[in-house]
C-alpha cells in the first residue's frame, strides 16, 4: 500500500494538538497512577508488609514515565536544544519505551547523525513497527542511504498486523471509525514524512508488516 493524498479535511492546528495531547495523557496516566498507588501503600500504616512491593512499583513506574517523556520529546516535539541525534541515542529512546513487551527489537540503524525530522520519523516508525506485533515476534529497524535516507521497519511474527485506524493514519487518511488514540501516531508519522518532502509506504501480508519512510537529507 502506497500513501496517497487525503481526499477530505484532516485535523489541523488546535484539533491536531488536542489529539496528540490526548495520546500523551493516555500514555502517561498508567505509570503516573501506579506511582500514586505505590506512594499510598507507603503511607498506609496497615500495609507496611508491602513496603518492598510498593518501592518496586514506584521504581518501575518512574522508569517507564521517564522513558515515555524522553521518547515523546523527540517523537512529537523534539523540544530540545539538540538539532541532530545519533543512531545510538534514538535506539536508547525506542528500547527504553518498548522493553518488557512481547516483541523483540533489533536495532540495525547506522550510528550517524540524523536531523530532527529524520529522528522524529525514525522513532515513530520504530514504535509502530513494534506495535504491529501484539503477540510477539521480531521488529527490525534499519536505515540506508538511497537518494536521501530510507528508514525501514519490518515486523515479523505469527500475528503481525495493523489496526484499521493505523492503516488509515499511515495513508494520510482521516479517521472514519475506531479510536483516535490508535490513529494519531500513524497519521503523525505520515505527516512528518510528507512535511519534510518525503514519503511513507506500507506493505502488509500474513505474518509480516513493513513500514518504509523515505526522508530527504
């Protein structure tokens, strides 16, 4: 499937910002809530036998929150003084966010310097490649120089698939049904590629999903 220009209006300005904010709030609420629950246990005089469990919950949830924030700064805003990011830095962002999941990440990205637009496309594409493996498998993320930068994500597993919302978003199409939170990140990847003057291609078959972004230098 190759992306095509949308035939109907898509969210812009405040609407787009609201969708991204909603996505981030959804991602943050789980670890934030877990930290709060852990603190409540520490303060509960009747639950002192669970102190070690509470500390473990707080530590794991805080680590997850930090990973989410670090990833979001590059994936959705790149709100940092760095103009470019190394392949190793981006790999750490993705692995920090996806560790503990069912899918295995293979990071075959050249450890060179990437622009903000390229970095944004790379981490979003990597995350969505991992998300295409809900039952496990191997997600391989690779780059190559080919009239610019080509970023490829291959999701291979018994139940590799894309949800309908993701298919629409990756094609730059508006959401007609389903959950906006499942649509906005795929659409954001499509928008990132096209705003930079690149393109996004998607191929899906049984047990395999391939996302390919072509980004200019």
